[in-house]
C-alpha cells in the first residue's frame, strides 16, 4: 500500500468546543500522536483568522500537518436569506485559502428529505449549485454531510441530491454512523455514493437508542448528554469492515468525538486506526 493511497486521519477541533486550549497545543498533540491533519470547526477557523499573527501556518507546516477541512454551516433552502449565505461562503473561502485547505463542510438544509416539498428541494439544489460555483472558482470543494434532518439523511436521499445538484465542486462528507442510524448499511451506502464521497466522518455509539446524543442541542450544550458515545472499536457500527474498505482511498477521515476526556480518547482512537491500517498494509504487502 503506497503512502499516497493510505487513508489519512484527522480529528475535529469541535471536540474541544468546551475546552480552553490553544491552536498550537492542538497541533502539537496531533503531531505527537500521529494524526495527519486537523479538521477545523468553523467557529475556531473564524477566530484563528480574526486573531491571526502569522504564526499559524508556520506551526502547521513545522509539524508536517494540514487542515483537512473547515466544518461549517451554510444555510440553504426556502426559509433562509441566501444573500447572507453567499456573504458567509465568501468569507469562508478567504479563511480556507489562508489555512491552505481545499474543503468546506456544510449541511443540505435544515429539514429531512421526507419533510420537504418539491419547491424547497429544487431551491436547495439551485443554491448548492451557486455555492458550488463560488467554491470551484477558488479551487475549493463544498462537502455536503450525510446527516439527519437534512436532504442527505439517508443513502437514497444523498444520491438523489448529488444527481440533481450535478456539480463537480459539490461532494459528500460521508458520516457512516448517520447512514447506519437511517437504517442503511454503511458499506452499501459508500458503494452507492462513492462517486461523490470526498471525506469521511468516524464516530460510534453503543446502540441505535442513543443516537440522539449527536443532535445539535446535545452536542453544543456543555451539560448535554454524552450517554452512549463510545470508541470506534467498541460501538454498534462495525468500523473494522469500514476501515478495510476505505483504507486505500487516500482520502481524509476525521475522528469526531463529542464526549469527555478528549485527548485520551483521541490518542486511543488514532492508535486503533493505525493498528487497522498496519494490519491491512501487512496483508497487502
């Protein structure tokens, strides 16, 4: 397995949304534990850009790391002020260029695929194409995340959305757990959506009953429930088979941890991921 084809691993800085820690400390941690990059939450990216002093790029480059993606939220649909979305997109493109990343994550609206009418669906498609044009002009890909409560909330919906948007700069961030949560087989979802998948999110849970812990009102609340959140190895989603399938993709996969003791957990997660990749490497060699 060549280094170019090997799965690359990041962690999401949203993990540290309730933690007082510097960007330099996160980079040092990522380098020390063997991550390939950081997925920077939009709120963190905006703050870094606003407070920039010229050292941020040097810190990243010195550690041999990259910003794999900015994860943010660009409002689309019939209920939004799209002019504001355009403005925010342009601001994110400036920040993405500054951080040296080629990917921005967003969601496809704020309602599930079975809740929207034709007008809202078509308007969302139109808006995603416009945002795709803005991104493409700057050499950036806009990644729609597969996520509940959006137009990419199961594999069929995500497939339909990508077929309709039909834009070379609009791709998918495949969250395997959310496909499983929707009742879809994660690997079958990847097979169907592979032409558009440019990134992976990895997280796990003990059972379907606890998937609500990933809802925004839980995730963003400092005292929100974290019950059911577990490591990739120990949860209900079979990540061994997933890693086997995506190990040679050459794409980035981010560990998305929202629970307690983030540095310990992320250290264990990257250790387990490296074990899986090394196992596959030895088999292929």
